[in-house]
C-alpha cells in the first residue's frame, strides 16, 4: 500500500523482496498499527525536512511471521512470530558506539522518507537485530503495539526516577496512553491527563488516571493545580501542540521536567523564558525509543502492562485508506487503528 499524494493511497503489485545480506530476515506482515507520524506523511507529505517522494509505503508498527532467513541468522527461524523494531542502526558510528542507537548517524527507519519503505506491505526484509520473537501468550496486536509502548517506556525511564512522582500527560493518543501505562507500572503517585476527545478522557480514567479533562471545556491548569497546588514533577507533552507546552510550563513545579514527546505540525516551539528561568524547568526531547523494546515485550508478556485496549478499530489491508482517514479525522473515538494484512 503506497502513498501517492496528499491524502492519496493506492494498493500496488510489487515483486516480493528478496534476502540479500546473510543477516536478513524475510517477514510476512500480519498486523500493522497506524501511527501519528504516518498520518503526518499522509496529510502533509513530510515531517520537518523528511519529505515523501511518491510513491512511498509508510508504516512502522508491525508484527508478522518469519518466512525465510539469511545464512548467518541464528536468533529467529521460519515460522517464528516476531515483533518488528523499525529502527535499523549501523552499529558502528559514534552514536551507536555509546549506546545511542536511536540517534545513529546512518539510521534507517521503516516508513521514513529517504531511509526505508514502510511495513504496510505483505512482505518486508529486516535485519535479524530488528526481529524479536514473541511468546505464545502474546497476541500479534500486542507485539505490534510494543513499538509505541516502548516509546512511552523510554520517556518514563528518562524522567521518573522515583516512585512518588506526580505527572501530567497532555494528549492521550496512543503515545500518551503508552506513557501513562508505563508510568503507572513505575508507581507514579498521581496521574493527570488531558485530551480533546471525550472517549479518550473516559479511556484515561478507566486505565488508571486520577483525573482527566478536556482543555476545550475547562481551564485544565487551574483544575490540576487545585488538586496539586505545588505543581507536578513531570509533564509529558504528547500531542504536538503549542498550547500544551504553555500549559505544561504552568503546571510544573520549580525544578520540574518537561518531556516533549509529541511531533508538531510546525517547525519551532515557543517558550515563556521568564517562567522557564524562574522555575529552572528542565526540557527533554524524546526521540523514539532506545533499548526498551525487549523490556516492553517482557512487561506485556508478564501481564504487567495491559496494552490490548489501545487497539480500538480494525481494517483489512485493502481498506488501509479508510483506517488513515479515520485516524486523521480523530473519528469515532479512535485510539489506535490496526490493519490486518
């Protein structure tokens, strides 16, 4: 399934990919989740300076079955069900050598323009290091959802060192939900959530949030500070909106941390320098995930993080455009649309 223009998508016949490198693994995709970054490419054809050259296949949240392997592959075999790590680092640059695989100088990432075609395809070729076998008790949906959940876990690992931590999550889409599930597993003391979709507010409360509100219907800063007058330790911006960053700075206590996880449509954030300086706010950007996919899969398989409820809608492969339109329009209370291949 290829993007062919803004809001345009066409199913095309292409030759099956073939194994070239001895470390290659051929995977038949079974399920693919629609990510917000896929929607950026669908609606605007770019994220920052990463511009789509049509036709192009997106998709990076997926799980499937191994059908063939290269001569050097030892970790997976045909018939194995695998979760896909979409990042393909070089393992040899300065960033990789210090453990920062997610900022590899030569990174290739599924569904990223100029790097690699996405997994919204019947077959893909991945390096062995990007294929993780899953246990029998894990569904393919859970395996695919481990990708956004790993981002939430990485964000939490970077910011919640203590158990008794009060947090805000501004934007309760799949990434916001991933952050919350991981923060609850880390025993965050109080969790406050905002979103503009009524169904998502309900989902947040059902999933364990102490409070959830709609910034279009109430002053969420006032409401949260009434309940936490000293402010919050950490706020996760998960929607890519300037107003959320402004709210986050007001919500944070002095010395608090703002985690920027959302991807905005615009190119530059604006900050109130006076508030940042007086509160000595720490700002961290979250770049996907790093070394958290295996931990995420373990948390899911051991029943410690209930991620199944994130998948709210399903579509067959030939209705992929309907899935993208649903997610792009925030319709029907969608949290995550899954495409069955």
